[in-house]
């Protein structure tokens, strides 16, 4: 795939995206035009992606979170987001079904991609999310949620796990569906805000 120029949207990708997202052919063509305008190379690099987060969240330390989100969207792990990965990400974060979103959240938390989540992985992502909360917001947090360690412990205890246990995908999704409080601690909704800003920019 390396340096193939993607100036036209292939029929294959178009069909696949139509099937897997809510977008129509017209919408996909429009997205594609604006995607190429922003990224003439047809690919978003990790640095560009981190830059987008940094510009939208000047008061936060967004680098770690942006890096993890990028990894979870870069499904073929080639270090860039192509149009297909971009649209799937857009669909997931803005309008995807809850289960799909939770599958995505699982992949975000499964940092090493081995199919299970360890306590270390929870700690790593929770810390990245915590860094997105501005300093004044951190001060207002309840006592048992005001550090990344406490938040990770709270999540881990909810799943009823010992330190060396692992969480499988099904267990993760069910657990989060059963407990909105855990969902609140585990997720960060800002990708939605970023998408909204990107849309504003294009209007
Ligand atoms: Ca990729
Ligand atoms: Ca893992």
C-alpha cells in the first residue's frame, strides 16, 4: 500500500463503507473531497492527529490520549489513517451503535492488542483520559476519583478482578452496559466534540 496515490475513491471501499456506516454515497464523496483537502496525501499521520487534539484542547495534555485513539482507529496498524479508517472512526464516534462503540472502547483499552485487558492497560488509558481534564476540573472530582490510580482501582474493583486477572471483550462490554458509572469513568466523549468542530470548519 505504501505510497499508492488515492485520488479517487475505489468502488470497493465505497461499497464497504456504505455497508458498514450510515453514510450515503453522496455523503461519502463529500467527506472524501474534504478529507483530501485537509490531507492531500490521503493519509493522516499520528503527528497530525496529535496536533488536531492539541489545537482543540489547549488546556489539556492530550498527547497520550490522542496517541491511543489513533492506535485504535489505525486498524491495519500501518501508522497512518486512510480514508476508510477515518470514516469508520467518524461513524463510530458520532453515530455508531452502543455495542460497536464498546467494541471500539475495548480496543482502545487493549493497548497491546492481545485480546484481553490487564490492570496496567486500564491504568494507562485512565491516566491518558485524566490528563484531558483541565486542572480546575480535576479539583472538583470526588475523593475516590481524583487520581488516575483511584479511578483505575474503582473500575478494576467493579469488574471484581484480582491484580493479575484479565478482562475479556464480552465481559468488558457487559460490565460497562450494566454500570453507567463505570462507563462514565472509562470514556472520554471529546472525539465527538472534535468531529463537530471539523464539521463546523467545513460548512
Ligand atoms: Ca492505517
Ligand atoms: Ca491487552
